[in-house]
């Protein structure tokens, strides 16, 4: 059997379709050339997907578990059919095929986190052991398959696995912020979750005291937490689904100048225009939210005559895992917040 780097052979009934776009994957064993087999311990479902599942089931844990099991059984992967998004997982290496790039690097028993989406990862759930609605995590037994192109990170020895999982789940976000934030900029981060807090911390590091950093969220409590951690210069309570109101608050906070960069980490839809209107002409918006609509963003910017560079964070930046874990190591308050909130 030939090496199948992208997992095309795992796609059921759709020739030439990549696993992420496929309606269904075949997660059956045995392992095929170039694949890695993982015994799964936990799924970290992305925030937009988890919120949709929670809303659809009224937040009843048993119903949430039932819907998640149904999705995985139907699709052979954890890809929310409404949001299209997945998440990531942690587990223990069971087997590494000789043609997988990790052969000789990873050994059976090594603890790893996948850094590619569950929306393209073949998955079997044998049992759901627990669900943690406050941190978007589901503890399970089962197995998953990582293709030759699939990214992963060995779990660090100096922090709890649950802490590492929470950070690695969104490690592409602060890594891309590190690339774009420059001293002297005015930066706003929309959303107070894992990615939002990490993006604020990285932006603060890049600014080095030269610039302005705004935190935007609808939750006053979340904003108080971010301010208490010293992650922003100013916290603005806004409903980002109200684009004009959000822009006006940002304009007030910036003396009418608006932002050079807005980073959208919101977990709800219809926040595209708040981000676009809050950035100055010629500025940049980075969308990390899986609730983002390309149509709403592209046509919305055109509709208001806004010259803005829009970037879709794809979750991968070279060195993103190490950067994010090092950020937690270097920021004790941020690490303590993650331990208390997510671990």
C-alpha cells in the first residue's frame, strides 16, 4: 500500500476530497502506511463548537455527551456539522508506522497532544468518562489516527497535562500575534477565553510598553480578570454583535484613531463587523474565531468601504507550541489563571 500523506484513503465515498472537508472518515484499524495510532484520553473541543453543542442541548451534560457521540459515530471524526470546527486531543502513542515522520522520534507510551483539528482526525469513541462544560473538554477512551502531515507536540514534563492541553489547543493564536504586533501599535483583542488571554499576553510582550492594548468582551467579570492579570491597558465591555456600538467604544478609548490591529477570538458569530469597524484604514484584523464567516467579513468590509487587511489564523505557525508553553512559563499570573480556570 502506498504512503497516503494526507489521509485521502480514509475518506468515505468522496474521491479526491481531503479529510477536513469530507462528510465521513473511516477510523478503522489496522494502521495504514504513514499513520500514527493514539489511545485518546481527552478531547478539547473548540469554543465555538462546544458553545453550539451546549446551546443545542440546553447545557444538559447527558444530552451534550449524546450529541458528541452521535457526531463521532456518524462522521468518524469530531467535526461539528453546524460550525464545521473540531478541536484537538491528548493521548498516548500506541503505534507508529515506519513511514510516519515520528518513527524513531515517538515511542509507544509517549504522551502527546495533536496540533491539527479533530475535524480531520479519524476518531473512535469507546466510552465517555466525563464532560467538563466549563473548559470545553470531554474525557474519553478510544483511538485516533494521525496522518504523516499531522502536527503534534510531546506533553511537557514541567506542567500538568490539562494545563498544556488548554494552551496547545489555541497555540496558533499567540504565535501569529507575535508575528504581527509591533511596538507603537494600538491593539485590541476581542474575547476573553484561552486564545484571547494568550494573545493579550503576547501582544503586551511585543509592545514592550510602547503602544496601547485593549481587551474587549461582553462579560464584566472576564474583563476584571484580564485587567487584574495586567494583560491590558484598558478593558471595554462591549457586545461585539453590535458593530457600531463597539466601534464607538473603541474610538472613545483611542481618541478617535481606532486600532492598528484587532484580533478576533470571539466564540459567537456575527462579530466580524465589530472587528472591521474598530480598525483604522490600512490596519489589520486577525480572525481566530471558528465562528467567523468569510462572506460576512469580505462583503461587510466592502460594504462600508473599509480598506483593511484580513487574516484567517490557520492554527499553525512554525514554533507555535514552544512559544505558547514558554509564554505560560514566563508569565506566572497567566499560568496561575490557566491552572485555576482550565486545568
